[in-house]
C-alpha cells in the first residue's frame, strides 16, 4: 500500500514513539489528514515492547554493523532549485553497547521456536557462546537530574482492567510474570520493585520441580514476556492517565495495577509499606513506626497547608528534612528512596514533599500501589494512540523510511517529505522523532543504561522465570554501570559454587540470561540545539529517565498547541448515539465511517484497518 | 475522503433523553398496573414472574412485587415437579444476581435470595459463597452481603476457621471494616472459647487479636472500627443477673431485693421466691414506682405474721430461680431491720466496660496506648481507651490520673462533653461506693465531685446518709428509689430546678437543698411522697424571694420543718 500513498496530507509524523503517536492522534482527532510513518518494523520506537524472540531480533539488529548506505540519490532530483533538503538518518544511534549474556546451557537453541510463533527465530548470532562476555565499552554522559532509584516488578496476574475501571476479570495465564526493576547505581542500596502478591496461575504448576531451566525453554516461553525497552509505569494520577481517559484511548488497552513495591536494603529485598493496608500488614515496622509513617504521609498529602512544618528546612535537602522529623532510619529510607524517589544528595525538601504527595495521590485509585502498567507492555500505549489516529482517518506505514525534509528556501518552511520510494508527499506540519535527525543536527545528548534480566529464584518455584528490568542514568556502559548491582541482587555464576556459599541464608535468584544496552535520553534537549530547523518542523524526544510518562504527554500537548492553537487537545470522542452522519444524505449510516470506540466490533476505514492488522500481528507474531 | 461527522447539539440530546425517559415511565406504569391486576385476579403464573422481573430489574426495592413473586413461587411449587422447581430456582437466582448488580444494597433482593435458596431442592452453597466473595470484593463493607454470607455459611456449615480466614483476608485489604471485625467477634468465641468465661477467648488468641487490632489503630487511630473491636476484646462476659442485696425493715413491713442487672418479675410466676422461716410466702413483687417494668430493685410487703415478735428470729430467704441464686438474712428479735449484701469487690462490679483479663495484658495495653497518645495527643479514642484500661486495672489507684485524662478528652471532643461528664460521674460514684464498702460504712460522701449524673444507685440500698453537695446535678433520678434506708440527703449547691422524678423515699428525714434553683413552691410536691420527712432546708433558692412561699410550703408539707433563710 505504501507505494500509492496520497501525495498530500495536513500533518506528517515520522516515528511512532509515545509523543509522536499522541500528536498523531490529536491531529487526526481534530480533523487533520495525518500520515504517520516509521522506519522500524514495529510501533513505539524506543518505547516498544517485545516478546523474547522479538527482543532477540532487536538485539541482533542493534548489534549488526550498519552497512554503508548504497542507496541511490535519485530523490535529490525531486528537490527544486528553490528548495533544499534536510536528510533524515536511517540509522538509529540511540541504542548503544548492546550486550546479551546467557548464563545457562543453550541446548539446541537454534531449533526452538517460541510457542505459538509463526516463523522461525532469527539466528542467535555470535554472542550466545560468550558466557562471561565483556564487550565493547564506550563512555556515556551522565544525567545530573533524577537519580532516584526506582523500578518495578510487577505481575499482570492481579487485576485486569478495562477502561481503567479495574474490573476484575478472568485472567489468562499467558503471562507468567513480568518484572521490571530499575536501579540507581549511584545510590547503591536501593531498588524499588513492585511485585505480585498472588501466586501465578495454576497453569504453571507443571514447572514445580526445581528443574534447571534451559535456554530453549526461555525461548519457548518467550511469548509469556512482554519486554519493555524502557522501564516506565503509569502513575495512576497524572497527565497520561488523564489523557487516556479523556480521549477514550484507554479502552484500546488493558491495564493492571502493580501489586507491590519492594526495596533492597541491607542485603534484603523488603516490601515498602506505602498504603494504609500495607502499613497495617507490615511485619517489619514497629507499632510506633507505623504511626510515625502514617502521620508523616498524611502530612505530605496536604503539606502546602502546613508551611510552618517545613519552612525552616526549605533550603535543606529532603533527606536532611526527614532526619529532622524524628523518623527512624528505616522510615527515612522508605520515604526517600521508595515513596518520594528523589535523590538523597540534591533534592530539596519541597521537591521531596511534592514527589511524596504525587505518589500518595496515586495510591488507591486503582489499587494498593500508585502504578499501572499496560497488560502487554509499555509499547501498547503508543499503539493505542496510533489506533485512535487511524480510527479518525490517519494513514499508517511501518518500514517506511523518509529520505529528507524538503524546505522552501524563501519561506524557510518545510513543504514536503520524500520517502524511500522517491515519492514526494506534501504537508503543512511535520513532527519528527529526534532519532531521525542525524547527529550533526543535534549538539548534545545523554544516555541511560538499561539491562533486562531473567532470573530464577529457587524459592520461587511456581514461576519458572521472572523478568527484571534495571535502569539508571549512565556513567559508563550499561554493563559496567549495572553489573555491581546485579551481583548484589542475583547469582550470576555457576550454580554449584554459589549454592554451597549461600548455605542456609537467603537465596538469591539466579540470572539466566541478560541483555545490557545504553539508550539515549534526549529529553531536556532544547529545540535550539537543532540548527536551523524550519518553524513547521517539530521535534519529539525519546523516552526520558523519569518513571512516569508526563514528559512525553507534556511535549505532545505543547507541540500540538503550537501547531493548532485553537483546537482542543484530544477531546473526548462523541457518544456514538449522538453522531449524525452528515454525508450526501443518501446513506445515513455509512458503514465505512463508524467511530464507535469499541475496539473489536468496529468497521474501520480502509487505511485504518491496516493498523489494526498490524497491531494484531504484533501480538500474534 | 470521508464524510465529516456531525454531533447532536445539547438541545437535541436533551430532547432525545426526555423522550426516552417519558417512554420508560409509561412502560413502568403500564407494567406495574398489569401486575397489580394479575395479583387481584389471583393469576399466579409465569407471566407474573416475567412482568415483575421487568420492574424489579430496574427497581429492586419494590417490596410488594417480591411478595407477589413468592406467592407465584409457592403456587408453582404445588404444581411442579422438583426438577421444574430446581430450574425455576436456578432462573430466579440468576435474575437476583442481575438485580444485585443494579443495587447491591437492596434489602428486598438479598432477602428474596435467602428465601429462594431455602426452597430450592438442590441449593448450591459453594456458588453462593463465591457470590458473596465477589460482592465483597467490590465493596468490602456491604453489610447486606455480610449478613447474607453469615446465612450461607450457617446453611452450608462452613467451618468457622474458614470464615475466620475470610475475615482475615478482608481486614488485610482494608481494616476499616466493621462487619469483618464483628464477624470475628462471633467466630472467635466459637473457635477458642475461654472455659471460664462464657463468650470470651483463650488468652493466647486474645493476645494475638490485641496485636492485630493494635496494628490497626497505630496505623490509623481515627478509625473507629478498630477501637470498637478493641473494646470488645477487653470487654467482659455477659453475666447472669444475680441478687446482690436484700433488706428487711420491720417498721415498714417491707422486703427489698437489689439485682445486679435489671430483671422482670412477672406476677404469679415463680421467678422470685420468698421463703420466710423456710416456708414459702406468697407475696406481690413490685418496683418502687409501681410500674413493674424490668428493674434492679424489687419490693414486697410482708405480712405481720412473718415479722411477729414471738420468735427470737425470722429468716428470710430469697431465691432467684432463673439465675439459680439465693440469699438470706435473719431478723433478730428487737432489731428494726436486717440485710444481706455481697461485698462490692472489684472483680464483681463496675466492670461493665472492661473485664478482668490478666492484668499484665492490660498493663501492656495501657503502655502502648500511652505511647500512641504521646504521638497523637488529640485522639479521643486513644484517650478513652486509656481511661477504660485504667479503670479495669485499678479504679482507685488511677483515680486522679483518670480525671486528668477526662479533662484532656473533653478538650479534644467538646461535642460529647455532656456524655463525658456523665461517664466521669458514673466512675466517680463507683469509686466512692468502693471506698464506702471498704470502710463498711452506710454513709456515702459524693460531695464536690462535679457530678452531672448519678449511677449505680442500686448499690446504695443500705445507705442512710448521702452527701451530694457541691455538684452539678440538675435533677434527681427516679433510681433514687433504691435508697430504701436513706435518712439524710444533702444536695446543697447543685443546679436543681425541679424535683420531678424524685421517688418516695420511705425513711428520708432530712433534706437539704440550699443554693439550688428551685423557683416555685409547687416544685416540691414530690416530697409529699416521703412520709418521714421532718427537716427541709431551702435557703438561697429563688423561691425564697416569693412572699407567698412560706404559706404555700406550710400547706404542702405541713409536718415538715422548713428553713427558708
């Protein structure tokens, strides 16, 4: 379909990351003709989620040396004399230092297919023999904001929610458990995780005997995991949730509430008591601590009304303020690292109180923790907005690369794009994900380190394997940044040694397989960093370091408002009953354009059915 | 490429909505009429079920329609086979579930569900338990569903352990749940009964529960449910009413019995039996006010034969059959009265609020409540619990401290100041009674204690002198009738405005009412019921300023020496 695209649109969006997808939906919703393309074969850019095999392909792709482009420069002929081209990058440089390490036997992995997979896995490449692989190193800039430790380990087993209403439903057993956890390498001692409280569904009981897990098993069970490239969750109050609800995009996805928040402290992983029920049930707090914690948290909820309580500490750090409040070290640790999640060294009292308040405000809306996550991974959210865009007539093309932006010399405005088929497509506005802009155009960028782990705990026999996600802002390669942390939390080496070593003590989970990578954090890069961009070209950044998604939503809204200052941003869709077809009058109910937001039963317009197919393909692949 | 969509305007929407509602109303009315017509004609058929289901589906609180459905059910039951009934019940349960989804707090719906399950040939209790769990999942405080769950658990004979675990799980989720705590208080005495005290728990369980509930009130001290459960944990077993005092007066030819709790003595029954010199004596029992409502004091007149002076002594034995207790006293020749009374030791009286658990447990509880109070100085539940714990531990030792906490409590909860004053008065009266008993006196001094109410007067049956001067009493309670021996009553410096309610006191001789608020001579009319009254002091009351007062009073109380200045 890509070869006969219309040649004229109102808005062209390049890249399917979260901010681009939100903008695309907003534009389409307000009646603009939207073309949304992505060079990649999947939705979401760096916000994507993969099954295990999908992740392996992604790793392979990122590890491959990019072949020198031998593309024809034919498209240059399409540029008029009065125009100039800004060429777009066809190589994604936002991901670096990708290393995957396998810690378990890889029996005949080549023949294994993911259960339910349609096609054979891609070749696993060279890294699979390299058990203690130490690979390429490269320095990355450290981010100086946001050092808070965070991460979540959560399970989709708890509550399925529709329309964000958290209606408990019968749960499928497809996903064993998804854990994400991120780690602040600088503060050293604390991980915050959320984890399920329930046991995994009974379907997994067959794995009860503590059998060794092989690589082929992981591959086979690969579809049980939705692995996010970024470790983000949704705060259950905040810009993204508000937007999802307001725009009705929420009904395209299912969400679950994270069930626990854990902290790594003094060599142990403990649950963080954050809600009233948690505090009540907590065994590690004394009665007095319970009261002090509840009292402090209650105060934080309305701290603005009691300025006298913290006025004197305004210039101190939050951790100093906590100390002054006669909270026990235990409580200070919980509040600083797991509830406020702010830096110990440089977050002010007000920042800390604000962060605590936000956390507490989110509690209880959908469950006992403040976090929601999409059932099929973070990547789902971008796709949902794309879907909204498609429902309102947006056109979608994946694997579609754009050669350049065409800029009119006289007006300095961008007029069109030229795609890899050499088609020239004109539009009034252009939204571009920053990874498409070649490095010369951008002057600075930061990176974050990321690592995904699969681990098995011998105590944890019901689940054969868990997924752990660690993130920190990077100082070195992801592996260098995160390996010390992993050694604290997990067993990396050969099983026999460590078993005897650990004796009767607390057994750490064993790492089965890991991948490390650094991802660029371009949030906070000012538009001015890009040289001489036409005013009608808008730049969206990739995932930022924060746990929530507010940055992306804010960015999308700002860009949309700049483009269409008079239009409402993602207004609620009209009630299907209130829609009157106002066509040529002969067919009052044109089946080609029902905008019933029901995700399943809707007949979609021609173009948008494509996205639907693609969305489902991603799931069934 | 596509037609633009047009959205209805708000006016159009409103109009469409109005029409829709009109149509609904019309349907509702028509169906209701049809149902009543059918009922009038006695047509008990499936059509009736169908019609009522239409209305009840929308409005499950229409009780008459549930009744009609039951009539139809009973009728169909006579005709149909058990299989048909089972199918009908199945259908009904499904329908009821949909009604409950509309309104999960409808009395009628839950009641009908009980009714149907009791009639269903093969009730599926497991499914019902599952239904309860589901409804409590969405609202863990829905007491309708808790009621229903208890019904189901009883019918299905669910072990109490399982139900206890269920309450555990809900309390874990949200401890602010009265129903769940209440259910525990029903289940625990079944599972871990204290062999000595009916309705109480064994000590290890008690300690475990105390820890649980402490967790709750340390987490949220403003949540009442936990405090109320705590109070239940420390409460005492319900004691059977017993006789704790009897008194015989030769002159009045009267016998008085004081019970520990109000009882009803029905005339002609053999609940309360009097044996005079071991021979049953038929007497008429009555309360002091003659109304014979359940009360703590019961009186009877004695025939002259039972009191004659020929014998050296008369033995009076009173048997309270329902409580299986009996008490006796002996009236010796030449004595004008005699009595029996239980000694008022701490273990037996005044522990209505808290019982005697091991004092170590109470002491530990007191410590942790004090800790909490230090953190939450304004928490009224904590203050009240401290007071109750102190009373349970030792009312006299902690008297001053208790009064201090009462002051703090009143300051934090001014809305209940009057209640707290009364409670404090009650405790002070109890303490005075204890002190009097230790002194084995028949004189009680309750002066200058800021009392606003008088309690436990049944313990004062034998008191001859009572000093209530300098308190804040506004009136005198009818329960004063318990003071069968009272001769001198001092009420100087109170706030008494009227003597309404003052019962006749058979032996009252001196009454002092200086510095009160009596306005009219007629306010003193109740004193005409005190046959022995000889001295009355009314100085410094507003009525003394009335010129006609002396004459009126002399007229009203001719035999009494009245002081007005």
